[in-house]
C-alpha cells in the first residue's frame, strides 16, 4: 500500500442542530448557505479518503454535484431525523454516513448498528487499504458497536483505517477496539467537538489504524460551520 491521506468530519445534520445545537443554527440561519460552506470545504480537500457523518439528503446531493471525480459511498440510515422544536428547512431529512474515495474504490458493506438505526458503519476498499467509516452511539451501546467495528476491521486483509465520530475519548476507543488497533493521538490545541459546558470529552473524532500508522494528525478549526471540527492524517503502511 502507498501512503494515503484521510480526513473525517461530522458535518451536523440540520435537524439535529435545530433540535439540540441552537448555537450552530443561530450562527447559520440559512441552511443552504451552510450546506454550501460544507460542500466547498469537502470539494477542496486533497485527501484521498474523506469520511463524513450526519450528512443530510440535501447535503449529500450538493456533495455529489460538487465532486463528480470521486466515488461517493453512502449509507442511508433507517431512522429519519424528526424535527421536535421547529420546522426544518431541509427538503430531504434522510441522514447518511458517507465515504468519498477514488473512482476505483469498492463498497464492501454499509449497515446501521443493530441497536441504533441512526448510527452505523461503511466499509470501503480502495487499493490495498480497507476504510471503515463509522458514527458510534454515545451511551452504553458503544461497547458492542466498537466490538462490531473491530470484527469488521479484523476481517479485512492488509492495512486498515477506521475513521469517524466515536462519541468517546481516545482511551475509551482504544479499550473498546482492542490491542490490534492504534488510536492516533490528537493535538490538544483544537478540539474535535468544542463544548462550552459539561464534562464530556472534546476529542471524540478519531483516526484508528491496524497494519499502518497515522502520522501528521491535525484538527482544523472551521469556526462553527458544524458542531465538530474535521480531523486529517496521513496513513503509512507498516513495513513488511
């Protein structure tokens, strides 16, 4: 496997923003403008693999139009986010887990977790690398979901990278996946999930490798386009 660059970002589904994250909604009252900002960032990326969580139907359509040179592998969750507080501006409320990769990449599996129809995993093969993209539930269901991710990744041949929003800190993810996996250390200057209150970790989006090493790991501050910031890294295969 050659060296490959990757990125992961939870772009924040608008219905979730309207239901729970009023600050982002207030900062971006026009969702079409926010979708355009997310799309510009993604379309401008040079990383060979980009994993995205909480992608609305509107956002997915914009991405497909903006990156015709990429393969777009998407899981549409069985659960459709429901507006609880205000009417949503979205035309398509469906929620997706997405992997953007090279045109020769191949989708292996895309499925919601059995215990959460709004979280799941997409597995893609690109060259000699297996990419496992995920969004993990942030409660007691996490343990079983991490075990499922480890099972899927272990079944792959060759180097593997697991990307996504794990809703947990590095130590918790490492313990849940097991010793075969290395969870890259995140630089501490920019959180992946900024918070102004509460005790939950602000570093919950991760790059995990098996048979490879993540280097040049960085978090990019996008100043509130989403409630998360993207993580990027270079994945280097383990010699031999």
